[in-house]
C-alpha cells in the first residue's frame, strides 16, 4: 500500500491546535463511519500518532482475540476461523445455517476473517513497516472492514452443543 511506491512523510504536529485539529478530524471520520468501539480501543493511540501500519495490525489481531474470548478456543489465524465458523459443526454461528444463503453468509464471514488475517495481520507481522506503507485512507478502509467484522462477531452466538 503505497502512494505510487513512494514513502510518505507525515509532518509532526508542532502546536496543540494542530494536534486538536487532527484529533477532531480523526474522531469525525471514525464517528461518520460508526467504527466499532473494539477497533478504536485497540488502536486509538497508534492512529492518533499517524502510525497506520501498527494501527491496522492491532485492529486485525483484535478479531482473533474476540473469537477466542467467545469460544475458549486457543487456535490462531485460519485454524481458528475455519474451526469456529465451519458450516458443519461450527463453534460460532451468525444464523441458523438452514438455507444455502445462511450457509453462504457463515462461510463468507469465515472467509472475510481469513482474508483480513492473511492480508493485514500476517503482512504487518512479517513485513518491515518501510516496505508495506499504509497511508491514512488505506487505514480508514481497513479499519472500516475490521469494524464490520467486529459487528458480525458481536451478533454471532455459541452453537448450543459447544456451550460449556
């Protein structure tokens, strides 16, 4: 994620009014997009510092954490999401899994979680920050996607045979 392959240098805020302006802009953008509170909680500091690389990294990790909290599972990444949201014998479900559309929605959530893990979490974990540039617009888009996934996870429920 680059600006035509160029590194983008961000000017540090030098006055309190500049910090306040940036913070108001950030808060406004997050409110406008209804970003999930769990996303804001886990990466607010990085975002305010304009450290978008680490902001999206922290937000992406929060998805696995929420699934582990809801299920008690210990797996990570694809293993976690594939097992938690399997269409046959899932630990978590977002619907009754009775119709083809309901099964598609369940599978789609699983694939979106896997996609964010592969494209965001794994890349930020294994690439140097200087090689995978995340600008503010990319960060907003990624955080919006992660926010959507958090909202879906909030609506998911533990399948009865897996309730402890």
